[in-house]
C-alpha cells in the first residue's frame, strides 16, 4: 500500500508540474502578443504622424509661395522671396536654439504614449 501511495503522489506531482509549465508557456505567449500589439500600434501611429506632417509641410510650402507672391505684388519683385527666406532662417535659428527643449518634449511624449499602451 505504501508503494502505491508513493507512486500516486509522484504522478500527481507530475501533473502539477505539467500544469505549471503550461501556465508559464501561456503567460509567455500572452506577453509576446501584448508586445506585438504595442509595436503594431506604435508603428501605425508613427506612419500616421509622418503622413500628417507631410501634408502639413505641403500646406506650409504652398502658403509661403502664396505669401511671397502677394509680397512681390505689394513690395516689388524680389522682396517677397527675401522676406520669406528671412522668416525661414529665423524659424530655423529658433528651432536650433531650442533643440534640447524640443528633444526633451518629444521624448516625454513618446514615454507618455508608450506608458498609456
């Protein structure tokens, strides 16, 4: 009777071990799926942002061309282009001087988005 009891206990331990292994494998698979979903959401958001930024850039370019045209009509031929060029240079200087703050803000937004996923 003692030998049968020991064998029975060993078989139950094996069943428990198999169940634990299955649970661990299921959790690993779940984590893989969650990571994949986060990556897909991040990539789709990145692509959407690139498309949106491209459209906005195109609108800005056409608005600057239109502004240059009106300034040329009002001030004379070269001045519309000169004023647009000067505004672009000023904008680039401002962006360059605020590089660290802009990068920090972008990193903060990325972290906030990743935490919310």
